[in-house]
C-alpha cells in the first residue's frame, strides 16, 4: 500500500519569489554568543546598504571561524 505524503506548505509561485529582495554580503566578523547557539555576524552589503549586524542560530552547524 502506497502512503500519500501531504506537502507541509503550498508551492510558491515564481511571482512570489520575484517579490523578494535578496542581497549578498560579505561576512567581515563573526563571533559565538556564549551559552547560546547564536553567531553574531557583521556583514558588509556594499555602499548602498553598508554594514549590518545579523544574529543566526546556526552555531551547531557552522563555526564563526568558518564564516
């Protein structure tokens, strides 16, 4: 008997994806916030946006040195 798997979320259309503002930046500095799974990142998005601070809960998957 074949099991039917229902999708978790509905498909996203290309029109929805084109609405996103996706930017690429360069990580200038990354450090682990002790006692958490958070990495604090200083990211340079270029002259239009500049530097931004981003917190990501990714410490169990990647080290700050790798970034």
